[in-house]
């Protein structure tokens, strides 16, 4: 349960919750693109490597976005943890997914 006593704490907590939700959503959206890229890579392994560049570029861009969201979530999580707004267990659970 989250309890913020000041507006600043509430803002940090809201940022953490929002970043965690965005990270989880982006990670879920990345999984099918990873599967498609791996499938296409295996299918084209004996053909030209340029045939799946679009999918690889999309995968790289999405992976970069997921990584950025993960870092943002960790940053806000550390702030919330330092203020006692979340527990260590919650932080570990959120960051070890």
C-alpha cells in the first residue's frame, strides 16, 4: 500500500507507478516483435541479411525504448524506496522482471 504524506512524495510515487506501468506495457509489446524478428532471421539465415533490416531496426528501436523506460522506472523506484514509499521487496520485484 502506498502512502504519500506530501505533494512531492505523491509526485515521486505517481512517477514511479506510471513508469512501472509503461515499462511493463512496452516490454509486453516488445515480445511479439522479438519473436517475429527471430522467426524471420531463422527463415532468412541462408539468404541475404538485408531482407529483414526493417524488422531488425524496429526491434532495435523498441528495445531501446524498453531499456530507457526500465532505467526511468529504476530511477523513480530508487527515489520512492529512499523515501519509504515502497518496500525493498517491491523494488526488487519491479526491477527483476
